[in-house]
């Protein structure tokens, strides 16, 4: 005998779908607006500084400026810090998303 969908079953399915949708919306918004925003601001500032240093080093290369060594050293340190911060950000994002992936692994 086949189960016929009743109004109660339809309401239950709708509520389950709404609950799942709200859960996904909450976790996505928490991920998008959460702790990652601090990383994004620092990364943006560091990238701007890196671009400015690259321009300065390129300009000094044609002028044989004695400060070129200092600027090139600052640039290499900044690029290393930028790589480290991006790595920390990726690890933090993976830790943040792990519970979400675990919860919805059946969707994959």
C-alpha cells in the first residue's frame, strides 16, 4: 500500500526545508561576515603596502638609490607576512567550515 501525501506531511516537508534553509543561511552569513572580516582588512592593507613597495623598488632600480636595499628587504618581509596571514586565514576558514561540511556531508 502506498503512502499518500497528506497536508500534514506537506507541512512537515515545508518546515524541514525552511529549517534547513535557515540553518544554511545562518552558517553562510556567519562565515561571510564573521571572523574572516578581520583577515580581509589586514590582507587588503598589506597588499596595498606591498604594491606601493613594489612601485618604489621599481622606481629606485632606475635611479640607483641607496635605499633600494632597505625597500627590497621590507618588500620581501611583507610578502612573507602576507603569505603567512593568507595561510592562517585558509586554516581558520577550514576550521570554521568543518562542522558545516560534517553536518551536510550527506548532500555530497
